[in-house]
């Protein structure tokens, strides 16, 4: 049988294609650093910047013109501590973005403590510094989420992986009249070696405690059943979108969750994955747009509805 007839030209390839990617599927990550007086290029992340409050408004205007309407905000506070965190800067950035652009953008806020803590972990540690205190962390995260929502956030995206944080955040939002605010849960977030460039930008590398890494609360990449369990739990507790992070090494997880749960699935094409593709392009070992589009299509083919990519601002041009 001649299968090549379905590949003979672009027209019939379009007719036979089963997976299409739209720029409307994308979320652009945004970094805003309280300590900066002018924007800086993000180390190892081509086309990505760490912004000030003023520059992020200018960049958002450019992104909207390029077809980006959905954003995931990561604040980098100037002050770090072990407790007693101030979320005023994150709330102020959120407020300025929503006041400036209103409903022309959809703004999700990453909710975690890794950029706030002196030790770089995603929550409050025990006095001995040897374990993360789950319930104490969840209480702080719920208060953080409420403050961001009051500032105008459209979606809360908890990335800490503490047990029960989705339920606590959903209850806090609903009790205070924010029942339409969405939750995008980092439901299957793995302890991965692909986060390096991101941690440089967010100043959130762990290690200043007895816990040298996040393996006790992020998922073990050898345990796919645990990923399914956390996704099911978060869906039951009220998450509206379930995220798998990183993306490319975990497409089997995306596919499994997609078969078992009816909620939309997001994938985060993380900094290390992005930097690897950019390196190939810079070394002229692959064409930049083609590399990203092939990977994006794999995400959709596996069952993802949402793609979080540092190249989101390129998507409309590349996908035309």
C-alpha cells in the first residue's frame, strides 16, 4: 500500500494532519525582579528578560501585539527570609498589569515560596532545616493566593507541591467571593535536572539547609503512579487546569492523565528544555522555529491543551 500519497504535497499533508497548534494555546512566562532598576537579559534563555515593573508593562504591550494574551507571572522579591514573607511586590505587579491591560490579558500567578526563602526551598522548613513543614506552608500559600487574587489575578498557579494546597486555596478563594478565579495546579511536577536557568533568574536554587534538593516534595521521575495520584488529588480538590512539568521527558504522563481526567492539561516547556533547543539553533544544528514547532506538536499530540513556553511570543508568527 502506498502511504506516500498522503505526504505528496503540503495540501494533502494538511488534510491528513490530526494535530494542529494555535498561538492561542500558549502562556508566556514573565519574570519581574524587585531589585532591578532596568531590565536584564535572562542568562541562558534567548529572548527572555527579567523585568522591572515599568518594563514589564512595555513588554506586555509588545507581546499583545505579537498575539500573546496569556501570561504566567514570577515575582522575584528583593528581600528573603525564613518566614514572615511580604507579598506586596507580587501584588503590586499584578495590580499594575491588570489595571493597564484589563481583560485583554489573562494573568496567572505562580504561587510558591522558593524565591522568598533564604534556603531556596518551596516552603517553610523545620527548625532543624531537614524537612518541609507541609501544613505551615499551605497556610501561607493560601494567604498569598488570596492577596494576589484581590490584586486582580485571573488564575492561581501553585508550584510548591505541598499536599492539600489546592483544597486550602480553593476554600480561601471561594470564602472570599473569588469563586470564578481559576487554579492551574502544578499537579505532576518532577524533581528535575532541567530547571537550572530558571533558578538563576528567580534566585531560587535550594541548598542553604540540610535539604540540598527538592526530592522529598517534588515527584520522583521513576514513579509514574505518584504523578497520577497527585493529578487525581488536585483535580478532586478543585484545580481547573492540571500541569505536567517538565514537558518533553514526561509525555507519557501527559497522555495517561489525559485519558483518566477530563480537565485541561498544561505542559511547561521548562528552561533547560528551552535552552537545549536554543543551543541547537545557535550552533546551526537545527532551525529555531522548526525545532520548537516540532516539540509543541508533540505536546498537543500527547494530549496537552495548554503550552507554557518561553517562545510563546514567537508562536503566532511561527505557526502562520
